[in-house]
């Protein structure tokens, strides 16, 4: 926690500067029980020790990445005001910062004009994108790959729109032949292309999906909640690079700054290429809009109250780490991808393991060698638990026989196989790769 202890003096200085801006107000007494505050905070700290070490490089499991110190400090500073970015009355400065930050993200995708805002996370952002899509193609089907986030199926149900999953190929990408078979029926209104699936980090073949869009005329939404920032990385493979280079051709994009954007939860973002979709958000409120004729963010959002502190933190982070290729944020993404590729190569060259497919982003899928699907699943779970006892935290993920059948020549006595999964999204993972491999090697020796 040296990060915070070393930077708290900066926060104190910034708070004093902020407070000076309100010096014209009369003093307001606040009853603060310092003794009670200390007691409860230590109790909170004790309870919070019951967590995995998400911040540490030896945590290489789920998509959990600590926010940068600039984001934490800016967020804490904003809490002194506690702005609400629903309306300008509740967050004048933070609303302006949100608009600027969102415009910066849109520019990263090549959009000079856009409509967009921050959300509580990717789920809410995707809901807004599908909600708009449902208005434009009323009653028509939404389709996404089997490896797309389960939220699309669930949100389609919430929106009373039909939904269909499209099978994936052996690299966990949307199968184009299966997609076209569904499109031929003429009832698809929206296709969701996943730009980095949460299970495998696979990137759907966007160039080919765009070709199908020109043929069948559906609306195209890019769920880049996980992978969106990789548009800045310069060490992607050819297929992923081609997909990200064309992301600006879609109709809407979702990205989560609280993943690779170094932000605290929750900070998602939805973007629409055509600003005229704002007409679907129109509503009347008798009490929130009275101090300004300018656009209120609440007028283009399904959410009402939203934390202005999230916008402040994102704006500050983007000031320190501009969204440019060759910038520090981009180098961090490239570092995570190098770590994932290096880990994959180590595993692939080791006869004790099975590998699925090379990582496209920074997620690696593999499994311990065994002859049957059921044995692989059991051993994967054993390694997961044994590694955790050595402070190496991995994850497990289950995949269908149909996806792995072309890759692994095993006895599929079960239709699903549980595999090991590592998300190497921290820039420092590359420096810890030898230590990760050392622990993993020891665990395998003891358990196989």
C-alpha cells in the first residue's frame, strides 16, 4: 500500500486547494467522532483482508486490475464534492470532465462526432446500446456469439427482444457460416461483435461481419468492454489488428475504463456513432434541469444518478496517460500481451499441458494433459486450488466439446471441459512471469 501512503500528501494539498475555492462561504460545523471513525475503519480494514490479492502480479486469474494512483486520488478528491453527473446542477465541473473524457475515447476509435456517456459498467452500457438498437429495428432479433458475455442474452430478455446465440469456431470466434445462415432468415436486427471475450480474449472477425452487414443491413454493435483499449496496442496479431482497425465502422461501441483504463469500479462507457439516437432518450423532469440550457448528461442516459467522481478519475487518468499509440497506457497493454504470449509458449512447449489457441489479447487458456475430458476438468480444479495455496491465483473456465473438438484429441466423455485460465492484464506481469512459471511448475510436479 506504499502507493497511497506516498501520495496522501498530494491528496491533502489538492484538498486544501479545492477548499480555497469555497472560502467565501460561512463556516459550517461538522461533528466528527475521530475515535469512532478510527475504530470502524480498522474494523473495515480487518474485514477487507478477506480478499484475494487482486492488486498483486501473482493474481493472474479474473479480470481484476488495480486502478492507477491518479485515478484513486482524483476519485477521493471528488468525493469532497460528491458530484452527481445526472444533471449540471449536481456536477458542473465533473459533467464537463465526463464529456471531455468520453470525447477522448470516441476519438481513440476514430469518431469525430458521437453521442455517449459513462455508465456504471459494461452491463448498463450494453443495455443502452441494445435498447437503442431495439428502437431502430423494433422487434427484430439480437444475435451474439456463444462466447459473448451472457449479459446480452439476459438484457435482450429484459428489453423483450428475441435473442439467438451463434456458434463459435475452434478459436472461440463467431462462426461466420453459422451467422450467415441465421441472417438469411431476415429477422436479425442487431449483431453483437465481441472485441475480446471475457473467457478467452478472442476477437470476433469484424472485417467479415462488416461485409455481411453490407449484404444484410443489420445494426452492428461492438462489445469492446474488455478489449477496447487494445486498439492502441501495436503488438496484436494480424487478425486482431484488422478487426480493431475497422471498429470505427460499427454503429455503437461499449468499453469499460474500469478494466484496462486503470479506473475504479464502476466506470463503463457507451458510444453511438450517430448522435441523432439521442432522440430515444427524451424525457421530462420537473426538477433536475433548471440552471442551464446546455445538454445534460441525464438527457442521454438511461441511468439517473451517476457518480461524478468516476468522470473526475477518468479525466485525470487520461491527462496523465493520453489515449495514443506508443503512449504509456499503450505500452502497458503491450506488456500484458507479451506476458500472455510468453506464458502460452512456455505451456505449449511443455508436454504436461494442452493448449487451446494462442492469445489474441492477454488471456491464456490451457489445461493439464489427460486422456478424458472429465479427467482434465478434475485436474484443472486441483491445480487451481493447489496454486492458490502457493499464492498464485489462476481461474477456471468451462468450454464446450464442439469448440475444442478440432484442437484436442481426447475422449470427450463429457460435453464440457473445465480448463485453466489466466488474465495477464497487469503491465508488471511480464516481470513476474518466471516466478509464475516456477510456482506453476512446482504445483504440477506435486499434483500430477
